[in-house]
C-alpha cells in the first residue's frame, strides 16, 4: 500500500540521488589535485555509495510511474533534504577527527539549508577537500536541490510544478515566468551561476587564493556563511575582500526571479519598480546608518570610515542570513547584536537564497495592520491590501497570516525544547531564531566567536529540524504531521 501511494516520489528520489552523487566529484577532483590517496578513496566511495543506493532504489520503484500529485511533491522534497543530508554527512565521519554522527548530520543539514551554523572547530586545519565539500553543498542548497533537478532532468517535467511549489520560498510562488516550469528553473540556475562566476573572480581579484575564492563564492551566493577559517572574514581583515562580500551578499538577497525577468525583458523596471526590493534597500540603508552611529557613539570603532565598513559588512551578513563575521559583534552594545538577529528574520527577498520570513511577507503584514487601523475609524471604507499596483487576494493574506502564526508557534515550541535540555535563555532562543531563519551564528554559547560544537546530540537534532523547517518554510514540513496527508 505505501509503495503504491508513494512509489512515484521514491522513484524520483532515486534519480535525484544518482544525480547528486556527482557532487562528490568536486572534492574528489581537489583530493586528486593534492595527490591525497586516502581522501580520494573517501570521496570515491561516497560517490559510489550514493549512486549505488539511488540505482538500487530505482530498480525497486521504476514500475511506479505516474504524474506527481501535490502530496508526492511535499513528500519528495522532505525526503530529498533528509536523505541527501544523511549521505552528505558520511564522508565527514571519515575525514573529520573525533566527529559524532549528530555533528556530521547537523553540519551537512546546515550546509544544504544554507544556514551556516557549524559544529566544527579547527577549520583551518581540515583538508581543503573537506572544506570545499561543506561550502559546495551551500551553493547547491542555495536555490534548492529539487529546483536544480527540475532544471536538468526532463524526467521531472510532469511533476515539476508540484516540486517548484513545495521548494520555492515566498507567498507568491504560483507565479510562472515561462510556459514550462523546467524552463523557469533552468533560467534561475543560469542567472545563479552567472553571478557565482562573477563572485569567484571578484574574490580572487581582492586577494583570496583560488581555493578560498571558490569556497567563499559558494557560501556568499548561497547566503550560507560557511568559511574555511575559524576567524571567518577576520582571517583576512581586508577592506577589499569585505567589499566584494557586501556587493554579492546584497545581490544574492534579491529575488533571482527578478534577475531572470530583467534578462528576458532587457529592462531594469522589474527591479526598480518592485516594492519588496525597494523596502529591502531602505531597511538595509537605514540599518547600516543606525549601526554605524551605535559603533561610533560607543567608541567600538574610533574611525567613522572603519565604523561604516564594519557596520555595512555585519548588517548585510546578518540581514541576508549569510552569517559571516569579521569581529565578535556579540561584544558590541547589546542593542546591536539583537537588532542584527532581528534583521535576519525578514529582510531577504522571496526568491533569493536567503532565509527568514521574507521581506514581502513583512510588507504585507504592515499593510494589513494599517488596513485594520483604518477600518477601526472608517468601518465601511473599501481599503484592500495592494502591492505593486495590484490587489492582494484575501486567500494570499490568509496564507501569510497563517504562516506567521505557525512561525511564532514553532519558534516558541523549539525554544522551550532547548530550555528543557538545559540551555540558558539567550543561547536557547537565539539558536532557534538563528536556525529557523537560516541565519547561522546566534548569541550566548553559539555566538560568532564560538559555534554549536558544545551542544549535545539532542540539542543538535532539534536545531537540525529547525533548519529544515526554515529552509522549506514550515508548512512543507509540518503538512507531513497531519492525518489528512497520510489518508488515501
């Protein structure tokens, strides 16, 4: 019965696993370049095991061939993130000294969800191919593994719409920009890799080695924030390198759907006329000014230009949910780190590689609140919520309000679980906020000067689930826990 219901989803999962196995060739190529025979064996075995498991699953499920329904899409997306996270964690067990399974799974879940929360220390001493694997996973996970597969595997064309809706973040995911969803997906990934190539060359020009430039390109465009150095960007303390990061974090925080439309229409109007993007830049500019004033006023930085540089880097890093750091901002006046965490909850645009609830939802919530205030004074006035000159359907507003209710409940519920496990309130709450919103570093024990390595297996498991919730925007995961989903 279960195979009959979910066989199509498992059949497509098998093909995704076989396609994903080729990602192991990236660290394998570097291990070959370094002539490291032991690491070549690890990455080769990882490739073979992942591909072989996918092939075996395909043999078992190939007879189940029908169009994907909505339920299949939701199940498949969840299985993809869980299964590929587990398979991605296996090489870490053989390459990172003294690592546990909970840490390895947490690390790769953080990578594929582009969260950037790490449980590992001594990154500078890890083999380069291991750091490349961690960072490359963030590039893949940035726009979404399933979206990538929709783009490159025509076999997913029939059910591609269901995967796109389950995978794509934001409340307006029903919009299609081309007649075929696979064409849209290919266009998005084409834009993504175009920006990635530019970012790679810019980092190299700014002074990074080719290996560091590649790794930080992956984690900048994926807005994931992993680094190959424990000190993150403090390792270089370079204004040029930080400027490159600021530019490309800003670009990656904007909807790639808009870039796609700009290239098709050869006009900047889709960006300059977009209310969400205008709000995005307004909040970023205001926040940079505010944090600069705070740093200068409290003499954290004596020089105004240094204060501006430091402010811009950390505002962009936290607001876009990247999570890079060039200084221990937890030691700044308490308003600043809390405000930076707050920005990470909503600033990124829908359709970007960032996490959080997305700027478009925040704009709609503010408009809805203003509408209710007007109705108190003028009960009979017709005052619909509009955005970009278009009236927002009541069903969309209901979805946004429902999402926010579940978002708040999930954040509080997971925080209480972390408190029950023995953590202090600052660490518990900030770790949940940082993982649900895919920000990365939190405060307290998981602040920018430390990491998540001090947490126990239960705590890491809770936060791994929080990262999955945030990456798939809660509803895609939580729908699996309803009785209606499992009824035929």
